[in-house]
C-alpha cells in the first residue's frame, strides 16, 4: 500500500493525462474539421492521433504509477477527460479556430504581398529588356 501523498500524486498524474488527451483530441478535431483530409490521409491522421494518444496515456502511466494498470488509472483518465470537456473544451476549440483563421489570413496576406512584389520586380526588370524590332 502506498502512502497518501504518493496516491494523490498518482491520481493527479492520471487526471492530467486525461486532460492532455482531451486537449490532443480537440486539436485533432479542429485540424480535421478545417483541412478535411480524405481517403488515406484521413486514415493516416487517425492513426497518428491514436499513436499520440497512446503515447500520452503511456507516458502518464509510467510517470504516475510506474506502469501499473489498475482501475483507478481508468477512472483518473475518465475524470480528467470529463473535467477538460466540461470546463475548457469549448474555449479551446474557439481559440484554436481563431488561431487557424489568423494563420490563414496571414498566409493570404503574405501570398498577396509576394505576388505584388514579384509583379513589381518583373515590371522593373522589363525596363531593361531590349525592345523588339519590327
């Protein structure tokens, strides 16, 4: 039997692992909703998410209670997921969507600026091009 501080540490790590899994799921959910991968890309994305989820939970399991898989581990993960989902999931999703929109807007501005600079450069170089004789 472990002492009370160690047991509290184990439960806290399992809660944090559940919260981290919820965050990873929301990030993946927003990414998948915005970029809509299809076919094999969707399959690879799902596989990548589950590998990441396995890593998050495995890391929490090893750090939290030395890899011992017991009932309280699942309860801690479920409680962490529930806490995350009920308290901050909506805010995180809104924030991620806002960040993605800002990135897209910045990308459009950068592209437009580069195109405009290329046009100006082309026009400037055209002044030095020899004229065609007719």
